[in-house]
């Protein structure tokens, strides 16, 4: 048991080391002295000069927040780009060049994906078939002058209308967007919490679609809402008046209302289950029925 605890602690320390150092050790672990010296030198500037990277729609919504493992158009991860600055550049846009040898990528560029598949250019070629040099010309054909995808983001805007935005903490605060807590980890990009992993149209903060309006949250629950919502709503006016007419206590009314909610829920799921069974049976009958051949 003690051995397992020691191993678990060692794994946690290594994970912490990797999140802080990233690839800056060149594949060879720092000695304890080198590790402390690295933190003393790098962490103050990293905490002060963090860069926030997002893939932003024309409406100002961050449809994708970039993290350490998010791939660039050059196929390298964001953490393989220059993300630490002792002093923030004054020119805009801020460049985040790739640090991998001989890579022509001059600044990180997010490339969207359709599910697990990369989107294609209008020339039908993949991003890796294009050069990572500025303009992203195609290397597989001579007709394409640069990568241009007609892929439509979940926000409803085309991919080519989005832009990769690199901004400072102050610039992000000025727009009212979340910045999270200052952390010592490398290449955090736009990640500020677990919700940052969701798409912009699903993220209920100021970097995404935003929190629902008070009118929506306070709207009365109707029969069209999900049964779970109906189960947690307060007793209806009819449920409150019934016990009074019958001369029973309010507790009896609440119990009957709870039973009614459970019955509604069971009826809802039973209906959906029966519909699914009918669809399965219909599909099986269609497969079994012989295909009638046409006579000449």
C-alpha cells in the first residue's frame, strides 16, 4: 500500500513537471536544481505575460479556445510554438511562431475539424497538403492559391470568416471575456476551466454564447419541457387546490403531486421505448422481405 502511494505521488509530481516545463527540457529531465532554476526564471514572466488564443467568429464569439495540445495548421501542437515572452510584443497581431526545426509556420493558426476529420480546402486537398508558409498555398495542385475552406462552423458562420486571435489578459478583460486564474503551466492558451473544452455555442460564459437570459430561466415549465424539469417544478395551482377541496392536508397534496410526476415520467419514457421498438421491428421486416425482381 505504501509503495502504491509513493508511485502515485511520483506520477503526480511528473505530471506537474510536464505541465510546467513542457518540451523546454529537450527530452531530458531537469535535475532538481535545474528545475528550480527554470521555475525561478520562467514562471514570473509566464504568469504576467500569458497569451490567450482563440478561434473567433465574426460575431465575436470564441468558437474554439486553444489549449496546449490543439494542433496548428502546420500540424504541430500549440505547446510547440513560442508561448513565453519576457516582455509582450507591442506589434499586433502578436506572432506565435513554431519552434520545430525547419517549420515555415510564422504564427499559430487554428484549423477546424469536422468531427474527427480535418476540413478540406475548396481545391479538395487536406490542410497538410498545403504549405504552412503565409498564405498556405497548396502543394498538391497549381490551381489553389491558398487554403480556403467552405466548412460551416456550429455557430453558423463559414470557417474562412473566422480568425485566430492572440491577445493579452488586459485585452481580453477589456472585452469582458473570462481569463481564469493565473497558473504556472505552459501554453495554456485560452483555457480557463473545464467549460473551455466545449464549443462556443455550448459554452455559457462571456467567451461563448453567454448565460441564458433571466426571462428564459424564470419562464414557467410547460408540457413541452423534459420530464426531469417537470419533476422538479413546484406544485401546480390545481395540485395545491385539490387537497383543500377534499379537506386533506397539504402533505397529502405534495405526495400525490410527486406520484403524478413519476407517472408522467414513466409514461414519457415508455412511449419513447415503444416507438423505438416499432422502428426496430419495421427495419427487420424490411430486411427480411425479398426483393421482387422485375420480369422482362
